[in-house]
C-alpha cells in the first residue's frame, strides 16, 4: 500500500523499471510523490528450488507492458509526461536485465526523453529516501540480499565508499541453502525466519567467520558447519534434500534459529565495528534480507546503543521494486548525468560504482 503523504525530494515525473531477477516492477514518482509501485512476483520458481533464468526472462516479457499501463493509469499520467525513463542495468541475471533495459531504451527513443540506467544496488542504498523518516549524510548502510552483502559509507548522492563485502556467499544465499538442507521451501529466508520463531537460537553454536578484511563477510564456512552438523546427527544420506526426512520438527526449528542467530551476529558485528570508526549521522538496513525481523530488531538495538538515527525501508521497498529505481534514476538525472542508448547491462558489480 502506497502512502501518498510521503514527500520525496524530487521534482518532475520519472518512470522506474526493475527486472534484475524474479520480480517485474514498474513505478512512477510524480512531483515528489510515489504514485505507483507495482510488483509482479514470479512465484513459480519455488517449484524448481531457485530462479530459472530463462523462465524469469519470459515472465518479464509477458507482464512488463500490462504493468506499465496499470502504473500510468494509477498515476493519472501518460508516457509523454515523463521527464526520464529509468531502468535497472545491473547487477542481475543478464537475460532478465535485457528485458527491462531494452524496453526502457525503446520508450526513451520513441518519447525523445532521457534514458537513465540505474545500478540495482544503488537503488537499494537510497531506498530509505522513500520513507517519511529519511537518511542523513553521511550514513552507514548494510545491503543484504540473495546475491549481495555489502557494508557501505554513503557520503552523498554522488559518493559511496565500499567498506566491506562478502568473500563468498551472500547472506540471502546462505539462508536459501540452509533452508534447502532442512527441506524448507524456496525462497529460504522467510522459511528460516518462520521456523526460527519456534526454535532456541542458543541451542547450537554455529561459527562466525573471522576474516583479514576488517569489514568483510563470509558465510560459506557457516553453511558447511550446518551441513556437517546435519550429517553428524541425522546421517549422511548422500543428498542434502533427503536430510529433512530424519529431522524432527522442533529440532529443525532449533537448527533454523541457531543458524539465523549466527548470520545476524556476523552482520551486526561488522556494522558495529564500522560505527565505532566512522563519523556518521545515521545507519540504514536495505535489501531483501532486511525484511528479516531478527535483523531489523538487532539494528534497532544498535541504533539505540550508539544514539544514531535508524532508517529501514518498509517491507515493500526491501525487495526489488521500481520505486527505488525511479528515485535513484531521478537523482542521477538531477545531477546532470547523461547516458547513451548503447549502455550495456552488466551481471555483476562493476568496480567504478563504489570507490
């Protein structure tokens, strides 16, 4: 549900298109108001235990035009009213990115309006500005999703400094793999959280990796520790998808709670370490895993401990959404950034985005 009372620091009309993975989203920001943010989720990937790139691309193709029409109708605007067309350029699944980016380029060319390619992670980084209570520069932001875990110092709309990142699995990916070992549904994050609510987080002491990188994260060791624990206590069946048949319900809940505890502990430790070193006004938690209640509650405690403002986007802006793309694209437009229609999509993080 869009809160039409929210004031977004923007002038003009901006279209945002997001197709980086398995969510198709089209949003409109008009004269400082978010007037539409429509998201179509590809739930069928659950049948395959993960996102199937080819099927994702096809689903984006089928829904993107109906979503655009609905977003314009909801906003009471026409395509010609847009000041710029913004779309996710990466990181993400290359086929999925091509759908949204090519569609946006076509609109831009036909309308003779500026085309603004947006880094998906930057969209998340600034998603707090969609809220009533907005971040204040400089602020520390933890980006946690299925594909990325990043700790960043955001100095302005122009400057982002990377402090740390994951050296292997992202936090969301770790949740997905843990859920698969326990025989839970995909996506794993919500399932781990649901089971964890019934379990004891101190039942099993899973390790938190210590790395040379001061603010870097690692979750592959934790994932392996979980695998070894299950093998030791429930037998090695030769297939991780078979383990859950031997794990009693309460024990599965305890495992989920303990695993979640270790992931959150790792994220909080590095964030707190950065807070002790950098002069900041605010902390922010963004990305799909920012929907995790334990992580959100831990960030609230952290903000109170250090008396820092906390901004966590509402749940509808934690996952992939067009609103954050429209906002970041509009800010790039305001900064005078100009882009060619030859701009290519990129599947991974590019080194020039974060200094």
